[in-house]
C-alpha cells in the first residue's frame, strides 16, 4: 500500500508489500505514523495494520485490482500499534520489479 499525506511537511507515506500481502518496505513517515518499528513491520502481513471496522469487500476489490495489474484508489482505516486509528486516502498500484 502507498499513500501521500496532503501536506509535504509530513513526508511521503509508503508501505510496499509482496503479492501475498507481506510488508517488504515502509518509509520512515509510514513507520512513525503506524507506531511500529521497521523491524516489527518487515515481513508481517499488511493485515496487521487493517482496522476491524473495514469491510471485507474493500480488500477483495483492492486485491482483485492489483492481481489484474490495475491501480486501486480509496479510503482505508488503519490501526496503529497502540490501537488508535488513522484514515488514509490511498492510491495503490502493482509495481513490476
């Protein structure tokens, strides 16, 4: 998942996953926002960040788009390590590496 905050003062929020949804990279701004350390996030399922209020159909839509190499855009409610929440307006796309 990738997202950019509305203000450049906060840095760019980037969370990169593999096709199984395991986190492979996070920007410093994303790590700080999540409340986890880089080590705690690396190789964890991105569902670690998923808030339980988020409907399953959102993630079905997201992963269907990515598997078809199409971008996905929408709102996600994530959960920080301390249990508090934050919303992201995200643009997510599959990268060819």
